């Protein structure tokens, strides 16, 4: 049996700043789909768990817009690309990028990944407390920036990383459904 709920019928939760830590418990308590206020008149909807990931990334991916969700966050400094386009443009970009994800290319990325991880984790023992989630985001960003775009770790990445972090604080949605934005 399938149940269709409008966005206003979804549970509205107060999601704390350390949300990655509490998402599983929120999903267990309230169900895998819930929302929080995102700004004046806006909500962000969270879909948590493997079934939700399958829905968003595979079975119903055409119901979600990467453009509407990601362009406000990354569009200013990355322009339009694979991360923030919808089909049919997304399919064209994906075909162009596919060679970068073959085994031959992936083996070339390993030294970059090892170097970035070593650089980023070098001072962890001295720091005492490390926010692994935030550090993993920085590592992922640096590896992707160097391997996919050609930016090397260092000052050249400070501005894009800072802009991404600031955009996140503006409370703009990361994932938007096409249905929610129809005129």
C-alpha cells in the first residue's frame, strides 16, 4: 500500500546543528521522511536510510531536481555541471565524466587520496578532539577538487570551500523536488 503525503503533512522537527549524529534516531522515532524549517516559508525534507537513498538516487530520481537543490549552493563558483544539472543535460555530462570513474583512472586517484588524507590527518593526535564528519567533508572536497577539476589542495581551495560552508549557513535547500517548484 502506498501513501502520498504533501510536504505540509510531514513531521516537522527541530534538527540540531550536529544533525549527522542524530539522523538515525530521528528517523527511527518519526519515520524516514521528515522536514525542518529552512527559512521564511521554506522547508528542507530529509529522506533517511537505504530505501530513501534508493528512491532519490535510483527509482524516482527523475522526481528530484539537482539544479534547484545544488545551483544556489555551488553555482556561483562551479557553474553548471554534473552535480547541478537535470536530464537531459545531466545525462550528457555523465557520459562525458564516465571515463574518469573507470578502474584505470581510479588507480591514478589513489596517490592523491593518500596524500590528501595524510595531510589532513597529520595533526589529529595533537588536536585531541576531531570532528570526523567535518574532516571527512574537507578530505572529500580536496580529493574531488584535485582529481576531477584539477585544483590542488591549498589556498586555491580556501575560497570555494569557504563559499560552500557559508552557503550552507544561509539555510538553502540541498535537495528540492521538481514538484515543489512548479509555477
